[in-house]
């Protein structure tokens, strides 16, 4: 636990651990069921990334973002730049037609800063998923907007004064994981 304001009281520590445990259990129950292409290191997981020519990146923030120093624009820019560094053509979502034309890499950030129990600490959850229109085997010709790739979510607790830096680092890490999978999929073909 990274808190620069000193040690937590036992009551605060228990509250932080209860929230972390609850968040972990909720997260585990949500992602524990196997999904097609869920494991980032499997070749079949990379298959959905083969041949992508352009990716729309969309960063969304939820929860207690007020007073945390987090704003959407720098996180959006960080995500796009990290992908461009890996020579992946990444662009912001500019209109709803982009959703039909290009796959969307959705980066979701959830932040909970509980002033009463966390002594200035925040919990965060960051996940990334690639969505695109895919054709269903049944009924023939039907298409749906579905997740075709995802990372394992990152969960942590950090002091409020370090939230901005930590979340930016985690977003960059998520984009790096995506870039590694994208490059692995596209270097083979």
C-alpha cells in the first residue's frame, strides 16, 4: 500500500482491506468465467487482432474523479500516444460512425476515494477491451458489437496525491499489453 501520509490507523487499515477484498471478489466473479480469447498470452487471443488497420481509442472515467487530479484528456492522449509509439494507428472517437467503421479499444477507469475510511487513499480498477462488429454464425448475416480482446484488469490502492501518476502509469501498461498482443498477432502474418 503506497500512502505517503504515514501509517494508517487499524480501523482505516481494516476499512481499506475490506474494500480491497470486496472489490477483488467482485472483480474475480466478473472475470473468472472463461471467455473466448480471454488469456492475453494465448495465440487464439491474438487472432482477433490480425489485420487491424486502425483503432479508435476511448477512455472513460467513473467514480470519484473530482479532487483526484484525474482528467480524461491526458489519459486519452497517453493511451493514444502509447499505441502510436508501437506503430499502431490509434485515434480518438470523433463520431458515432467510427463505432461502425473501426474497432474501439475501450479503456475504463473506476476510482473510489472514500474520505471517511481510506484516510485519503483511493482504490482504482482499470480495464481495457477491444470491441468491434462481428458476424454471428446464427442467424446468418447478423452482426453484433462485441468484445473480441481484453486485458486482465488492474486493481490497486494508492494515496490521493499519487492517483494521477499511478493511473497514468497503469493506462500506459494496459496499452503496452495491447501493443504486445497486436504486434505478436501481426508480425506472424
